[in-house]
RNA sequence: GGUCGCGUAGCUCAAUUGGAUAGAGCAGCAGCCUUCUAAGCUGCCGGUUGUGGGUUCGACUCCCGCCGCGAUCACCA
């Protein structure tokens, strides 16, 4: 890494010139901004206290020292305390010819270290996947792929919330109003059918509640004492008591849901190494709670409920076990965390969960820490922001939920009509065409979501379909297809990328692209440390945009100097390969033509 | 009310984590296809970074106050 070399020598320069003791990591080096000449820039200001000189004087001295010590450097200039360093063309062309064929470029060797376990998706079985889940799934998948590229062993896991009062509501609704209806008979996806049951329950419950309120009952009491609610509670009790018929219905309906989920996951390109079911794990944690009670870390109320008191840490009290001995979410999470730790001895436990649960994870980590689990500090909540609609959050009651399947369908339609309009589908058969539309529409959707910093809330407007032009997935896919077409055409003229080191003049645009390619490994490292696909998304867009400018401005196949043509083909080949690689990290495929 | 987060161009997002003249796309306007894919390229327009102070060589970034928005503070998950 040439930056490291420059950084080290710059630190050395200061130490030698001013007999100081500056560590290399204190040298601020960055890519030179486009409007200035140079490749890397060192900020001189931090060293003025040491040198006690004017910025330009110190910069000059360091610049000269670097030129002497680092043979790859060609020149430097100084502007207002910034030392801009020019790396010689031969360094860049050498890099290109050495790496352009390397399909693994940018990725680290797989380490043999302990794995990273990443949980994401975590759906409920009472409603279909929606846009919020899509963001979760895409972030989870991409972060996992980025970590793999960074050399980590990664386990993708899902924890399905398949039990609880909400499932009983759906089951009850099915028994009452959907008997004899199955996904097959209704010709619908299983998750959609169960979702319908859930909605129906809610509607019927509201009616009952309204009647009770009219009879003079308070809203709270009405909701508690509505007959439907009591029935649901009763069913939950039966479920916990292993009642055969309840369990049977539960299995059947969950199976429907999973069939539906699988279709959605497949289409999204999401898969897991392991799926946990809450029905298997919900009792875990109770034992640890007992342990905590003995340790004196937790305390018990007179009614028998068990609590964690974190008022000393600036947080509140938190219940871990109800008076009747049943466990709550927090207890389950303590249990599953322990389970995962025992199973994998992971170096990190990642949870891709919305930022509405920030507090929950603070509490989880603190309790585990109090319970003496040193690995609590290895728990990372990859917290992502909400997807908002123009009028606020998605609300199922108001019917503003953006359904995952419908969204993908809509995107497909848009991709198709746009392709037809542009005449892109003319020489494709039906299969090829539909594959292409699917690839492009998913590329648009995924890129739209992943280009935003996960931590931030983002806005989705269902009225305006997601763009296919400009800063979008299809733009990047198009660039890849364009290059493939170019390479094909070159092949038919017996031209192809070559290994020889190009020694002619390098055009500014060409150099710009090479520099971007050169930074790819660093981009992956950064994205991995920040758990941020958006860093990769920004990079690959820059690369595509830069390439398109180059493509427009400079002829490749029409170039008369064969050495130049070959050089540009190598550059193109490498660009396509890195575009493909980076897009795969986002879970997006790129076409050969479009 | 307590805690946490957010506020950047008309709109959607960036800004290498304290560095140079705050950048892209969309929308709007004006151009570029008999020549490697026009889902592309070029140019123009667009900003007191919510607001008032502070810290310093230097602030969108850090600190304090205010305004606005959101999340959370469940014996839901």
C-alpha cells in the first residue's frame, strides 16, 4: 500500500528533520482532491507546533525528504499547508498490469479465526415481509458478504419469531373465519393468507371492544376482557401446555408461512446458514436468570417477578421474568446469546435490528456484563434506521405497509416497460428478457436501499417509482454490460487485455480510474469495520461514473496505437471485474448485456 | 417529562470521521448518437449545512443553549 509507505516516511521525515517522535498513524494522509494536482495529500498543520516554521517551509522539507526516500514518487506541490504528492505513472500502470486479472482483488484471505455470527431478518410468522424487512435483509446479507471479503468466517443466522400471542390470534381467526381455506385453495402465498387471518382478528376484536365501550367500559378494560382476546390467551396457554390440536394447527400454519417466506427470500437472493426458531429457544435464559438471582445481580419482587436494576448505570429497571414464571423477550435474548456463544465461540455477535431497539441492546449488553459474560462486549447491534413513507412510518392498520413481493413485482414491471421503450429487449428471447428485467429491477431496489448509510432513516415514496437512471443500480449494471460488449468486440478483432506494462502517457481519466481501483481493498476494509454497505455502494458508483466519462471521452478500439488500445482494454477489463465484485458484496448481480 | 438519534440544494442522498472552494443524482434549462451500448456524456441553474453562541490554525463534523422531527422509557417482540 503506497499510502502506508508515504505515511511511514513522512513520520520519519519529521522525526529526522525536527528530532521529534511522531508515530505514522498521526500523519493525516488522504486522496488529493480532484481540483488539485497530485495523488495523495499530507496535511502539514499538525506538525507546525513541532517545526515552529511556516506551513510551506515544513511542507517543502517533508516533500523533499519523501522524494529522496520513496522511489515511486515523482513530484510534489504545496498549497496552503497541504503537501500534494504525485506518484509516478509507472507505479499506476505497474499496478494495473499486475492486478487486472485478479478476480479476488480487494478481498482478504479467509482467516482461520473464530467466526462472526450475524443475525438478521428475524421475521414474525403472522405477517408477510415488507419494505422494512427488505432493508434489514439487504443490510444483513451485504454486511455478511463484506465481512467475508474482509477475511472473516461468517455465519448468517435467522431467528424466527414463531410463537406467542400474535400467532394465536391468526390461528384463532383461521378457525373462526377461514376454515377450509389453505394457500392452495385460495391460490395465495401462505404468509399472505396467515397475514389476512391476523388482520381479520384485529378487525373483529375492534368490533367487540367498541361494543364493550358503548356499554360503559373503559378502553383498557374492554381490550382486556373482550371474548376474542380471552380465547387467544387461552389458546396460548394450550400451546404452552403442548395441546395436540393447537400444536398441529400451529405447525400447519407456520409451514404455510415458511413456504411464503422462502419464495420472498429466494427472489431477494437471501439465504441463511442456520435458522433458529423461537419456539425452540424461548425458554432459554431462565436458568441464567436464576444464576443471576443467586449472584445477587438480579432481585426478586414480593410477587415473584425477577428484575434487573440498572438505575446505577443511568438506565431503568427491567423485568426478566413475570410473576407467573414466564419469560420475556429480554430473557430469551439472554438465552439465545448464550446459546450462540457456546455454539460458535464467535469473535463477534452481530444483530441487524432496527434502531427502535437501541435501548433493548444497551440493556442486553449491560445485563450480560453484570452476569459475568465477558463476551458481552463482543455483541454489536448493527442498528439501522427506519424506512419512512412521505407521510411517516408504515402502519399496517392504515394499510400503508409496502409489501415486499408487491414491491418487487412493481419494480419488475417498471424495468420491463422501460426496456421495451428503449428497445433493449428486442434481440432477447423471453427467458433472457425476464431474467434481465429481474436482475435490473432488483439491482435498482437493492442499490436504492443500500446506498444510504444504514444508521440513518431513509425515505421511500411509493408514488414515484425508483429511478433507473443516474445514481442507481442499473447505471452501474449498464456500465458493466457496456464493458462486456466492448471486450467482446475487441476479441473479434483479435485485441484483448494484455500483461505488458504500458509505458506511454497516461490520460488523467485513465489515472483516475486506476486510482479508484487501487483503493478498492481499503474500501472493503473500511466498510467491514463500519458494517456499512453504503461505503461500497458509493465506491462502485464513483467507479462506474468515472469509467463512463472515460468511455465517452477516449476511444479504445479506435485507438491506433496498439499498446494504448491494449492498455485501455486491460483497464476496462479490470473495471468490469471490480464492478462485479463490489456489486456482489451488495447482493446485486450484473448482466453481460442490457 | 427523562434518555437516545436526526436536521446539508426544490426532492433523495454524499462529504475519507476535525482539513483545501460542502459534492452527486433527480427535477428544471441548453447541448451531444451515419463512429466502441444515449439506462450514457457535456454545460447551466441551485447552499448563511435548522438557529444562536463557544472551542481552534481550520467546524457540516466537537461542546452549550434554543427550535423542529423521530425513536424509546411495556409483565409486546
